């Protein structure tokens, strides 16, 4: 019998993902999704495969410093970050990542945690050229990604448990919302849902503004938080197409 003929059956992997049929109770969560801009062009360069892990590892170190504490070298005023609340879930998404925090108690997330997280992420995307320059020291290719985008949202999530690995996964509209926010407007690299719960006084203090995203798929008329100066610098055509004032 020839190899691969009718007498030899292919091995069938009985390892498809199966979840327990019960989900957890609803849990209040904060979700952050980031995406590396221009990753496909970077990945498609000749013989770049050995540099991809180095680049991804460094971006991961930047995100880790922002969340878990560490050295900030990329802003104009380098500092040492103190640790923030730790996420319960981290997941690599191919050209970005997903992070989920669960509310520690009935009071919800602290204002300090939310504002510190937003400010650190905004600074990282705004100073990404410095992060890119650092990467060029050990990734000697021309077409390095030139930006990173962040989307943040709050809402209800449910835990799913993998029957085989017992690993937890999460589902919820706020995950979809964070994903769509990070890619909503190409001129913005940071957009957060107003459901984050930042007070008007803090928004004004940190130079954010609330506007309405009018064409966010699945979330009509979503109120979002963006940088005031970046919003004011949008062309009138883009502003009229994607946003409206509250």
C-alpha cells in the first residue's frame, strides 16, 4: 500500500477547543487592546524572522513597565513607573496584545489607576519614535513599525474555562469595543471609551476631551475620550465624518 493511500489513515487530532458549558457570573472589567502599526510591512522584509521576536519582546517590555512598574526612557521626562493594578488576563494577538483587569471590589477601579494607565499609554504612543530608535539598536532593518495604537473600554465580561487546559478566556462587548476603538480613526493612536469613568475635572486637567464617535461599528453614537489638541488638529473633513461634539 502506498504511503498516504487508502490503507493509511491520517491522524485526527481530537484537540479542538471546548469550554465548560457554564460561564462565570458577570464581572466588571477594564480592557486595553494595542496594535502595532506597520507590523505587516516589517514582517514581510527578507530574512526578518530572527528580528521579529526581539522587536516584540521589547514592545512587551514597554507595556510591562507601564503596567507592572519599570523605567520610562521614551518620554521627555524619563522616570520610574510605580506598579499599577495587575491584569488577570494577557493575550498576544499576532501584532498586538489584549489586557483585562477585573474590578477589585464593588467600588470599581480607582481613579488613580485609570488616569495613570491612560496617561502612560498616551505618552507611549506619542513618544513611539523614541521606542523605535531604541529597537533599531538591535533590530537592524529599515522598515520598523512606526507607531502603536491603544483602545480602552470598560464593561461586563464573562469567563470561559477551557475544558482541557483549564485556562480562562473572556468574552464581552467591552472587548469588542476596545478593539474597534484602537483602529477607529487613523489620526489617533489613543482612544478610550467615556465609560472609563474619568471625571470632567480630571479630563480637563490632563487635556482630554469627550466627543461622539458616530461611525463605530456596533456602537452607534459612542462617547469617547481623545486628546484635546489632537482632536482640534483634525481636518474638518475627518472630524465631520467620524465625530460630533457632545
